[in-house]
């Protein structure tokens, strides 16, 4: 069955799994802090949006007659469910919950950044950018939302033409501002752990009615 699958499909599948692993860490962290009431929030959102992907090889799970559609659905389920869980946790635990979630995102980003440092060449900002995209979920490869504006020895700057996540966040009732902050925290932590000499920053600018995000990874 695996002959129908290309390396890019396994690459994307792994990124979805990383996203779901973060969700598990969120649940575990909140249970340790606030108790087993968190289970009801998790269960309600799994029932509403769908289960996490089972622990099995991709070629045993995927619908090979609809590879693209299967992966796209798993992205939508993973993003929406995680955002909905966070929205419910923040509604219940307020600022304490946001603070805890930010720490969990930071720890997860650092752990995966360290993993990247051990597995890949991360000696330049471009290297870190390329490796970041092995871990962070950012739509389907065909979405191609990132565009490199400049790449030099000491920095890389790239823009994001549209946000692939906000629709999921809105559907889940999550505050996009908080979700952007969590995502930024994760990337900052990942970059710093992948190469402590580098730093990540994000800004935005209006282009007509649209908001364009500008990202930079640079040497400190």
C-alpha cells in the first residue's frame, strides 16, 4: 500500500502528529495543574470534532484513493479540536490557563527545537527556517503561503500571504489574538533551541484589506 504514498505525505503526517502531541501535552499539563475536570473538556471536543490519529503507520491508516483529502481532513480536525480545547480551558481557567498554555507551548517548541538541532544542520537562518517547516503545521504543501523575501548569511525574512489557521480558530470559538501569541511563543522557543545564536520575530503590515505577516530569523 505504501507504494501509493510519496515522502511528502509522510512528512505532512508527521507534522500533524506533532500538533496532536502538543495537544496531549496541553491536556496533561492542565490536568496536573487543575485536576481531572479537564477530562470532560477533552472528551467533549473529541466527540464534537473527532478522535486523534491512532498510533499506527500512515500506510495502515490513510485512504489511498483520497490521499490529499484524508490529510486535509486530519489537519482540519487537529487544528479545530486543539483550538476548541484551548478556548474551553481559557473560559474555565481564565488568565491562569493562558499562562499555563503559553508555558506548555514554550516547552514543546524548545523540545522539538532541540530535536531539530540533533538531527539537522541548523548553522544558518535559512537552515533553521527549512527545518522549522519539518515540525510546524502550516496547511498543505500546495497552500504555499510562505514567500522568502530575503535570505542572507545572518538572517532570513519571509512573508505569509494569508493565515491558514484563523478559520479553524474562529470555528472553534478561540480568540485569534491569543492563538497567534501561542504560535509565536512556540516558534520563538523552537528557533532559540535549534540554534541559540538565532532569534525569531514577527510583525504585520496592512496590504489593502489584508494583513500580511512578516517573519524574520536572524543572528543575535
